């Protein structure tokens, strides 16, 4: 690995957001004051976060040949994301996410994949063939077809470029890629789902973690034990985002670090995980050690929830530095 570019492969969506007093239950209708439109898609969001953090970012994905898709590309370009490798697909709509956000900033999301389903393995191979020579990191998210995710992960592995695999959601055959040693960045639920899909027994690690002084809750011990088991399987670090409980970093040697959360006023949690992944990718691509990159990403994710929409609160590098300096 000799480059510093960030290459992101994933989904581009348009987010339609309704702010409501509470999230709807099954069969329930809740009413908010209006609808807001924001740029979205886990991959595209992470690309914007990476670019705002100072990375030189190339994006690989697909949009429909429609007004929403062309607007989505302009928004990415406005944030200095190179969209040369984004396909414009006839006959498929641009992906869309329908989001409800409650007064506590929690969200509920349904996604229509649209053109994201047209991201092919061949397209990914072609794009990475042009970008891997100068890449410092490849970040892959999973709102695109499984074969495209696999193509990106395998190409990065073959080229010796570090790969971040964000398993959100855990899709078919994802467990087969773990032996390639990607750095995985699940949340707690995704971690457990991925371990189940991979047939990993983390019981012994969880029981050991239960005895640790910092394991105040069984749920944390379970996550810690599962993280250790997954790190053994991949031979790489596992970084688990815990929302309001911070971030857990687990090394393949079993060493762990719990990054504490930053306490902020939460307006909207949409895109916090994407912010984390994008800033982490930029840090690693620029040569930061994982603990330092994770500290920056943890701070950036906390800052992001203070804004409206997935990208509204994503900070610039200088803002993250000031936030960390202020304590």
C-alpha cells in the first residue's frame, strides 16, 4: 500500500425525512410538520464524511438517469467527491430512503434500492483497476449487490490495499469474505448477526469478558466476546460502534480499547455510523494508527448527530480538531 486516496464503494440514495414526535409502531401512522430531502446512502454519506475530513475521495456506485440522481451527483461533487466511477443507469430510479426521526433523534429507515442494485462486479473491477494504484484504503458498504461487495473486497485484498468492510446490513455470503482479513466496522447488532452467519462461537470469550471489571453489563460482555472471536477469525481489527456508548476496538491479539462517547445534544442520528466510517477511512489512508483514526472518527460521529439529515452535521477536519482540543 503506497497511496493515500480513499475509494468508497456503496449506495447513493435520496433521503426523504419526516420529523415526528415518536416513531410509528406496526400499522400506526404518525404525522410530522413536513418532509425534508437530503443526500443519503451509506456509501455516499461515508464518502462525503471522508472528503470533509480531508481525504481525496473516489466514489463507485450508481444512480438513475433522473432528476434525483443527477442532483445526488452534483451534491457529491459539491463536497469534492470524485464521481467519475458512478454509473448513470437508464430504466432504474435513483435509490431512496424513507426516514422517520423522533424527538430524541432516533430514526426508523426503509430503503428502496433502485439503481444501487445495478452496481455490478464488472463495474467495480473496472473502477478499482484504475484507482487501486493510488489508494490508501478501500471502504465497502453493503447496500449494493453481494457480488459487487465481494468484488471490491477481493480486489483490495489482492492489491494489498487495506479494506474497511461496513456490514450494514449483513447480506448473503458476507461471512465468506472475512477470511480475506478486512477491518470490519459493525454496530453491536450487526456484529452478532455477522458472527451467527459465520458460525462463530463466541461463548467462551463472552464468559471471560463477563468477569472483566469494565463489563458493567452482560450485553457489553457479549459484544466484547463476540468482537474478540471475530478478530481471531479475520486476523484483523474489529471496530464496533456502540452509539451512545462509544466505540469498541478489538485487535486480533485480543487487546481491546473502549473509546468513551462524547456527550452532545442529539438532533438526528441518521448518518452517524457513515460519518464514523468515512472519517476512519481518511485517517487510515493518511497513515494514522487505528486508535488515533478511531478517536477522530468517534468525535466526528458525535458531532454529526447535532445536525439535521445524514450529512447536515458532518464536520470538517478543522472542526473535529477543535472539538477534540476543547475536550
